């Protein structure tokens, strides 16, 4: 626990801010050092996810799925080059764990360690040691020079993405690699050499990619863009997924029970709508019948939604593509990108209240092995109107990928 640290957290935050270092903090205990086990608490998990380094939620349990990475522990005048392992044990619920080899020679119990990401390695800084703090505060020190190079490498990721996007744009129209709404995004990812996966981590060197169709160059996308997907808080919701489908689903032409709809502050044709609970800081999905009181259906904690937004969109490239043709013959020409970073998460609530951000429910029944129904869902998608992106992301930069 951070509260057990032997160094003031406010002082640590000040030192890191002055050095321009974004890091997660952790405090090894005597037990943890002895057993060589560290809890990957929320701060560590979020930092690794936001930087695109590792997604604990997408990691399976067991030693076969352990990830071993390079790690450097910085001292005042020397470095310890070692490794770190990131894993989820098979015991209990697979709570995320990590361990840094040789940490026992670098840190004492209750020291405050800053952990940051540098490309494909981790960097550890023991802020409890005054000699390390002194070099961190000295702009001429070797440690600060290393941090400056780290910043330069992170800026290089954006430059590399722009160069790759310009290469894609120079090819003109390319045929879709997948039929349907997701074709514009899947096609771009394949052209960039990104393998499709279910990880929540950003797509390209820590940068999230979002692609949308436009009718002509310079136009705004007409369709909403997915910000992120997030399941409801089932433990507090009135219904689970099966109950939601049974209560509000409808049959399609083949008789399949399904629920495909958009939720906003106004009840839709099914009577479902979104409502903000300011007192509990929740986003509620509710049902309004023709007669009688409204009924609760789903709950999302707004604090969690804000955290997901920050993690997903620490740095984002919103790519526009001109489109022509339909179905398997649809073609895209990627012509423009808007770069954003660090969303104003506090604006999430007003944008939900205004209907600028909506939630799509996408689910249907599939046969269950023992009778009844099982739900297949395609995510609970939080989407934003393209015209409102600037309301969520300060100072966006728009860059043409092709000459006019």
C-alpha cells in the first residue's frame, strides 16, 4: 500500500512532475521482498495499459502466460539491468502480480519506487534514496539525460505513425479487408501491420487508432465514433445480460432474440434511456414503460468510465477515410488524421447528459448446452459524435495525409 511508504507522496509527485516523468508508484513490503511477489495495484495496471506496455485484464492465468520484460533500476551513478515478470497466478482469482529481479538489492521495505515505461523496457527509480533524488533534480545528471532521451523516443512514436499513415495514403483507394462497419478500421490496422486482438491497450506504439468514413475530403464523419467499450457494473445492476435480453429484446425475421439499440437521455423505441445519478456518480440505463414508474436496468460507475477513457485515449489518432463502393467492393482512401491526447475526463458527464456521447447495446441469443439462452454480446459501446471530439480532447491537431 502506498500509505506505508517511508517517503512523502506529495514530494514524490513534485519531483516527478519537475522531471516530466509519468510513472506509477509502488511500495515493496518486507513480505513482498521476501516472497518475491508484488501486487500490481490499480495504479501500476493503469500506467502499463495507458502506455500500451501490458494489459493485465487481457492476460490469461498461469505460468505459461507469464510475460518477461527488460527492466533497468537506476541508481545515482550506476544502473542495474535486469528483468521483470508480469503474470496472473492460477490460484484464487488470478489477481495481477509482478516481480523485478534483483529488487531486493535495490530497495528496502517501504521504499517508494517509481515505475515508468521506456519503449519495450521498464525503468525503476527508488525515490526514498536521497542520492537518486539529487540526480533526478539535476538537469545535467546522467539520469536526467536518460529521461530526456525517453521523451524524445515517445515523440518519435507519433512521427513514425504519421510517416506510416502517409505511406498508406499515398497508395490511394484500397479495397476493404472486411465487409461491414468495422472494415475501415480493420483495413487500416492491417495496412499498418497491426494484428487484430481483444486487448484494451492502445494499438500502435501506445497510440490509439480510430478510423471513420467521410464522403469527401474535408468533410466531418456522419457516423458516431466508438470511444471505448465497457461492461456495466453487474454487481450493482438490476439485470444481468440474460435478464436484459429477456426483458427488452425482440425477435428478428428469423426468430432470434436480439437487442440492438442506442441509448441516450431520451427513451428509445424500446423505452430504454440513460440517466446520470449525480448523488452516487453513476450512469444508469433505465426503462420507461407506457404506464407506471421507470425501472432500473444497468449501472456504470462514472469514476470507472473516466478511468477507462483516460487509459484508452492517452494519445489517439482519429483517421478519416474517403469511401466509395459497397460491400466487398468498398474502398478507402485515408486522407486526414486528427491527433489528440489526455482527454478532459470531467467532460464525460455533461456530454452524456447532452446526448453527444451515447451507448450502443449489441447482443443476441445463442443456444445454451443445457437449455435456456446464452447471450453473445459485441460490447457495450460508448460512442461520440465526431463534431464533439474537440469538447473532450483539448487542442486537437489536424494533419492532411495527402496534398490538396
